[in-house]
C-alpha cells in the first residue's frame, strides 16, 4: 500500500509537471462583490461588456507597486475603448489603513477594492502569488492569467489588452 | 480517494476535458480552474549513520546519499468550479517522504517521521488530505458559504482568520458564513470550527500534528454612508492541549465560552480632507486558564488612524493601545497562528528575534507616523517614518523583563524610470528598558531591490537585506549578530530567470548551518533557475541552502526552518 501511495504521489508530480500550456482561457470569470476603499459596493458582473483586468496586490509587495503606474496608465488611456482595471488589495484588515494612502500618493485613478478576509483571492489565486492579473474579455470570460511582475512585463500585458479590445470580443 | 483521482485526472488532462466530466447535469458548462503547486525536495542533512538505507521508492536516484538524507514530495491542488452565482472549491494537499527509513542493528529506524502518532493515516510515509472545501452561492442580497471560509472584522482586533501564505499559514473556519448586503448595509454572520493547514507547502513537513478544533462564532453589522459605522461580536471556545486530539468538534458549542469580544468602529472618508478610522474592542475572558487564574478578566484594545493628503505629501498617523489582548492566543500560538491581533505599527520585515515586543504584547501602546512625498506620483516617492511603542508586558516569551520604550525611525524611497527601478528602506530600532542598568537593544537594518536593464530583454535585479543586532542585558543574554539575505537575479527575457542567493548569519539561536563552509561557517548560498513558458505556469529548480529565521506577516510571526538540498517545483493555473 505504501509503495502504491508513493507511486501515486510521484504520478501527481509528473502530471503537474507535464500539464503546462493548458491555460484557463475561455472560462467564465467567477463573480464577486467587494467594497471599495470608500465603502461603495462593486461587483465584477456589473462590468460585463468591458475588457477588465483584475489585479491582486498588497501594500507590502514591491513588484506590485512597480506595476501600478503602468496599470494606471493603461486604465486612463484605454478607458474610452472599454477597458477598466479593478485592483483588489489582499492586505488583511490590519493593514487596511495603508491602502488608500498608497493609492493617493501614486495618484492612481483605477477602482480599488478591499478583500480583507481573503475570500476572493482564495478563489482566484489560492497560492496568493502577487501581483496576479486576470484579463477578462467583454463576455466575462477569462482571457489570460499573468503571475508576477518584472519591469518590462507591462509591454506584453498592454499588447494582450489592446488585442482583446480590438478583436471586438 | 475518488476526489484524488478526479484531481489527478484534471491535472493530467486540462480543463477542456475536465468540462466533459460534468456532462449535461447542473454543472454543465461550469467554469473549472485548477491551480497546481507541486514540489520535489531533496533534503541534504549532512548526517550519516552506519545503518543501511531501505529502498525508498521511485525518487531514490542517488546511491551514495547519506542515511539521514531524504526526499519529500509535496503537492497542493486547488479546484474551483464556478457557474453563474455558484462557486465550489476544493483544496487537496498531499505529501510523501522517500528514503526516510534505514536499518541499524537489525531494527528499522525512521530518520524523519512524517506525522505524529496521533494523526490517523493508513500510509506510513505519505499523507493525503482534502484540506479545504466550500460551496458558496450568491443571490441578490445574500451570499452564503458552507465549508471552509475566512473572516475579518474591523481592523482585526476581534477576529482576523485569513489566508496568510506569506508565512505558510492557512487556518480557515469550517462552518457557515452568510452575508446580507443591501444598499449601504452589510450584515455578516459566521460560525464554525477552525481548520488549520496541516501540510506545509513552503516548509519541510515533519511530525505533522492533527488539527485542533477551536470554535469561532461572530456577527458584524456595517452601515456605509457619509460616515461608515460597524459593530461586531465574537465568541471563542478553544480546545485544550490535554484533550484528545480528535475530540468531537460539536462539544465546543455545548461548553462554556472561553472569550467573548464586542467591538465597534467608525470611519469617515474625506471629511475636511482627512480619512479617519477608529475602533475599540472589549475582551471578556471567562476561563481561568486564560484569565490568570481568575474566574473572569477583562481586556481591551483600541486602534485609530488618520490620513491626510496635503499637496504632494501623504501623511498617515496610526495609534494603538491594548491591555490583556494577547491572552486570546494562549492556545493557538504553539500551532503557529493567531485568531486576531492589533495592527503592529511596525515594519514587519525587520522583526526577527525580539518580535514579540512590538507584535504581541498584553500591555502595549504606541503610534506610527509616516510621511510620503510624491515628487513624481507613482515614479519617485521618498518617505520617512517613525514608530514609538511603550511595552509594559514583561511576561511570556518576551526578551524584556522590564518596561521598554521602542523607537524606530526609518526612511526609504520608491523610484522607477523606464525599466530602471529602486525600492529602498533603512532604519534603526532601539528597545530602551526602563531599568537603565539593563541597557538597550539596538537593530540597524537596510533592505532594497534594484532593477537594472542591460540590453535587449536582459535585466539584472539586486536584492539586499541586512540587519545588525546589538543586545543589552537580559535573561536571554546573547551575542550581537548580523543577518543578511541577498540575491542577484538575472532576467533573461520574459521566460527565464536565474537567481544567486546568499545568506549570512552568526545569530547563535538560528538552528541551521551554512553550506559554504570553505568561505565561512556562516555563509549560505544557492542557485535557482525559473522558467515561465507562459503567464500561467512557472517551473523552478533550486540547489543550495538558506538560513532559518523568524518571519512576520500581517501581525503573525513564525519561526521558519532553514533548508539545504535541491528542489524542483511547478506552479500553474489551468
């Protein structure tokens, strides 16, 4: 029995290693409702018809803060074409007072939601890899997932967003 | 086992085939997302023994490996099925050890026991667990979750049970949670038994303990208007170490409560250009073993913050005070998590040895002021900050046996231009004791990340982190020490990353040894290659060692073990 279970473990690892390439693309994005930093309720489903980038971040996450100016630029420049960034802070309650000052000092204009009890990030991104971006098309389906950020990654992200905006889907 | 096979099938076949599993039933055309984290580790213990190794299965590939070396394979599979307003989630964890047994003098020995004798598993060196599961359904004004869920009220003074993967802590509440939301009003109710993550994803799994069932119930009402108002109540009943590990969860509901907490908060945004928040919580301990032997003991906590935005500056002032609040963690500290705590007001990245003084205390008050000045908003922002804490708690795990005044000024900046970027923080913390004969503890720290574009898509990243400790006189008297954790990262295009890690510590309390003894006995080094063929999957291969140490995140601190050996891992979203 032990040999069987160990072999099964090996098989799971092997399966995980070989299963690359099959993205979550095309799946409907799970809906959620959260309060923004001013207390207003915002749900994902109310943005249907727009291309949406759901961005998970935290105040302590360095790469997240580097990515934010680029997300804000895309949000402002592509808004007229039907694009919107929904940014979700995954900071727990104890850091909630730091979220709005960080947004203010960057002058960011995108929507910022608080996921203080980690209920939404637990569904979309259980490993809480940050930053974590989910690009959603106008029909509410997941187009692509982006994990992590390094300077320059915003080029590919913008390319994907513009392609999605231009495709009419 | 059926769920295991289903997950295995999904992992091997991908979502296109997974959809067919649901046929034309109620879950037809449901969205299926599978997140995979799987890792194989080779633990180099540097310990040998005259015994003879027992064959350890398919991963035993190194004939000359030492008897105490072993392999560990750990996997986590999160499956989310979503259709319309219905979400179903499953988290399946598994771990197996290989080559952790040998024969000495004719008797079988175990070098690394996977779990304690009180854990029920049909397998000797492998453990499978449906760690989390939930079903949530959303209607117009009601959202109901049954199974594993999380909850946080206010700023976490009364209840803050959330996923904290930063330090490999994931305790959920297994029960039911309901949210009634209409216009400006939210009502949340939750009740259940805590479900602590048993299989660690980031850290070695040794002597896994059974889950300990603590009961948590609470309710919170919030009204959002020109001023946001909230009120909540939480009740706890904790399991005791003397109880049977598999005690019936339901008994927590039938026995007297250990702690009741009531709290309220007020928040005003944009009033006179200020964002103001205030919260107060009252703790009522009703168990003698949490109330210093008394029948009843009261504790309290308060936290407040004010943010102002004059011109290009952002000013954040936070303050807190609390008395007898850490008693709440009496029975969960050893399990490595806390059901609630007050914001630390500290720069948690530098808390290591004396973390308890600022993070957890039964008698503490303090304030933190941070001023950012956005010279170019989002691109260049320096800041200064100062924390001042007075810690009167001299019991428990604290290093101080007299009142301490903690002063921690620091400064830093965030800067980026094109693909160049720098994030830098530095400061000095002084823990000054009231009894001057005991002197002061001092810690100087610096950390930073620097991105340097090279040519084409090539880029370098330099990460530095250093802390120098100088200790005063106390019962845990120890030598001054220096700790460093640095990395040199080469980004080769979008797909490849190569990392050279270098740690250093001469902290006498650290339970690990450097692997680069030829350079110095306190030097650790490691290499890692990362391959990201697409945005949704990352492969990593690591060889070398890193040091042990305490790490804090979100007000919780955990002592993390060091590691020496090799690991290959995959993380993907499918």
